C-alpha cells in the first residue's frame, strides 16, 4: 500500500532488506559491514532520499543508522495515520500514559487481524517484554482480529496499544477511536511504542516528518 501510494504520487520507492541478525549480532565487524551495506545504498542516489520507512521492529537499529539529514518513520506509524485519516497526533498523545502506568494496571495490545506470528512477533513478544521490564508485574492482554472488545471491558485498561490497523476499514478504526475517547482510555500505536522504547531522541526522529 505504501509503495503504491508513493508511486501514485510520482515519487519512487526503493526497497532494501536489512539483515537484522547481523545488525544486532554484537559482532562489531558484522555490524559495521551491515551498516556499510545499508549506507552504501542510502548514499548512492544523486540526492538523499526524502524519507526512510522502516519496519517498526527495526527501530533499535534504524534510529542510530539513518543519517540525521534524512527523515525516518515506520510502516506502522504511516498506516495508523492513514487509516485514522490523519489523526496520528491522538496516538502520539497516548504515549503520555506511560508516565502514569503502575504495576497493578492492565494494558491491551490490539491487532486488527490474525496473521501468523513469528518468534520475535511485535505484539506477543517484543512489546510485552519491554513493558514487563519497565513495569514488572503489569498485566498485558491481547485483542486479535476485527472485533473489538466492548466499552465495559475496554474501561479496565490503562492503555491500548494498536497495530497499524491495515486490515480493518477507516470507519471501523474511527469507531474504535471515538469509543476510546468517549470512555477516556488512552491509546497509542506499535511504531510509536517501539520508537519510544528507544528513547526521546528516536521518538523525535520518527515524528519529525509529520510536523
Ligand atoms: S491489521 Fe495490519 S498492521 Fe495490524 S497486525 Fe494485521 S497486518 Fe499488522
């Protein structure tokens, strides 16, 4: 969808597969080599790319490797902005809830489809691991698929972390947003959380292009 959107707007996308195993290996030589392979592509154009869009789960690497003069954002952030019709700011605001979370609280991770999950799955492994480390004892639950829990149940959660929402319609996502605002439950998004996990600088970097 993103590539189609870019092409339709007369720009052109270039795809690159980062070897995350090498990038995270801890082996300095392998890491440098992978970084060099990435930067060789980035620097091979007559003009620097207007933006680099990464899989959100690679933010631990990408926010460090993407040169400061190039915008960086993630697919999940793009998708939630697109599907919510430009209301990314509401999801950014939801990150404030992190400052208030306590060990007895419950968080709901929401994925709008039932895709097959790999070992390092964002929703079931990466984000829960981070949350448990940050707030030991916090309860993390999941809502997978197109049906969303009803408001009485949603009220139990102190934060909703939503995927990019590409498998539901904008109307359906808007209805979720409306309900969450009405019942006063903060919500944010995978790409934003995975950037926030890397610190303020990384979050600032993925949001710059949306200013
Ligand atoms: S709905 Fe889209 S963004 Fe959400 S989990 Fe499924 S594929 Fe990923």
